[in-house]
C-alpha cells in the first residue's frame, strides 16, 4: 500500500505534458466516469480532483478498490477491461469535482505504436502500478486492521480528510466502526 515513488510522479508529469493540448473533461461530484457493464474503451489522466473505483461482491456488498488522486494515482482506469475492451466489472465515480484528459482505447494503441517516448512512459507507470498493487495485496494479507489504518494514514494523509471514513474502511477491508476506533487512537 505504499506510496508510489518520485519516479511515478515524474513520469506522470511527463505524461500530462504529452497531452497538454488536449481539452479536459469535467466530472461533477458523483458523476460516473465508467459504469458497471459499460464497454471499457477509455482511460483518464487526472488533472485535479478525486475519483474512486468500486465493485460489488457476490454478497451484494460494495467495496472500494482504488482512489484516484494526484500525485500518487493519477491514471483513471479499470485497466483489466480497458485492455480487453470488455464490459466493466466496476464503477469509477468522481468523489469530488474533477478534471481529466480522456483517451480512447484505439487512440491509445495508435499513440503507443507511433511514439516511443509515450510507450516508455506508459511502461514505467504500468510497472510502478503493478508494484503498488502487489504491495497492497501483501498489506491486506499480512497486517492487522490497526497496522493497515496507521499505514494508510501515514502514506495517504492528503486524502484521509477528503474521503468519508466508511470509504477508507471499505478500501482497507475493515468495518467502519473498527476504522473509526483505530483512527481516534492515532
């Protein structure tokens, strides 16, 4: 669950620079970037704001899987279905008013084929994202609830006050009351 390092942030800034002439889209708080069952043919580069991804388990419980915010996680995508073009198995919504640059799947492929620098940037970010996901899995499997909360607060302090406690608790895989109890002790 650790923060992505300065290499990601530098690469993300280079990626934003690559698309600086692109007209951004605006999402108001609560608006959907990607909905359940939609064919996933786009990804976003977050310029400002905060979004989150969630999925519904077989029991019907909705779980937060990711927060998208600057500077740590600015690529907005349900990447599995973006790569396959399949229907999204999660929803991505704006938690706050947000601004993004949107890239369609076919344009993404064409840009990667014709621009080695963009291809390099995307590869670096994908590698960093993979490491971050692996660290999150290890954290969820090996740390106690208290340790997860303390680590999240330490590494993501810039969004703790922006996100409802129940959503951070969902992201950490714990009940909201447990999260609140631990947070109040910190």
